[in-house]
């Protein structure tokens, strides 16, 4: 069962990187992501109707779902902004590596927890990998811009926030309801810039197939991960999901023909290795 769980987690990471590739290739990122959320919401609506329990939709559950909606709305806006200015092979590993880095560091600094020597080695590997991707230079020139990596870092922080909130929410309601709430949050968060863009028809005509696929992959990949959690411990599976970091870097280099390919793939491998070490032996 552990082998099946690992395969599901790898598939989850792959699907996540693929729909991010679609988003990066789109014309208007916010319009594209809005349509993906729309298709995802209606695709999984019948499943949500089956799982719906009105008695559970109150108190802490309702607060968690509203918080999830707000965080996912912010996440989608930040994601669109990040892909507008940054390469997939640069920003995707930063986004995916930030969350598993922050959680243990918060535990050490605020909760009095401890990391092993191996765990700190994982932290160093993640930080160095992110620094390489951010192209940090001691002497900043007029052409140096940290906008893309900073936006990617903000996305990663947002991911850490909604993971915590969603984990609380699934303690009260089925995962599909949490997924639908997150899609609704994305729809609301992107509604205004999408409707006023004047580019909905152009984006739909150019990328409707990728929107449909993204609408299935976006929640579908997360559902695979949730199912894998029923087969094996989360401590073993959660770090493995970040293999999508490498997939994203490879796709950016070989499909989108982004520059600095070797450096970015190596950096993504460092981040992924750090996450796995930190998660399993930290």
C-alpha cells in the first residue's frame, strides 16, 4: 500500500506542475485561472451535493471554510501576478519550497520545537536552492529585479496559510467541500479583474482546452494526495509531493525554453531534497 501511496503522491505533484504550466502559457493569467476555477467548481459540484451535510456547516467549520475562501482568493491573484513577471522554472520551485520551510521554522522559533542536525541540513538546502533561483547578487545593478522571487515567496506564504486552514476544515467537512470552497474563493477573488479585463472571449477561444484540463487537474491532484493519506502516514507522503518542484523546473526549461536551465533544475533538486530530508528526518 505504501508503494501505491507514493505513486499517487508523485501523480499529484505532476498534475499540479502541469496546470501551473498551462497558467504560465496563458495570455491573461487572471482570466485563465478564473475559468479554471469555474470549470473545477462545476465539475465537482455533483460530488459535493452528495457529500453535503447542512448540520456540519456552522460554527468552526463555517469559519474555516470562509478563511479558506479568502486565502485561496488571495493565492490566485498572487499566482497570476507571479507568472506575469517570472519564469516557471524560477518561481515555481520557490513557491513550492516556501511552505514546507516555514512550518518547521515557525515550530522552532515560536513553539519551542527542535530540529535535528539532518533537519537543519534540509533547511540549508532549501534556502540555498531558493537563493540560487532568486539570482541574489551582492552588488545590485539597475537591471536587477527581485519582483518575481518576492511574489513567489508571497505565494508560498499564502500556501502555508491555506494548508493549515484546510487541514482544520477537513476535520469538520469532507475534502470535496473544502475543495469547492477554495474554488469559490478563487472565483470571487479573480472576478473583478477578470470581468473588467475585456479579454474573456479571447482567452477562452485561445485556451479553452487547457482551461478544461486545468479545471480537472487543479482539484484532482489535491484529491489524489488526500486519498494517498488514507494509505500511508502524512509524515512520509507530504515531503514527496514536492517532487512537483522538479517537474515544474523541467517543464519551464524544456517546454517553455526558459534560460539558465541547468542552474534552475539543480536548484529545484536542492529544494526538493531539502524538503524530503526536513520532512522525513528533521
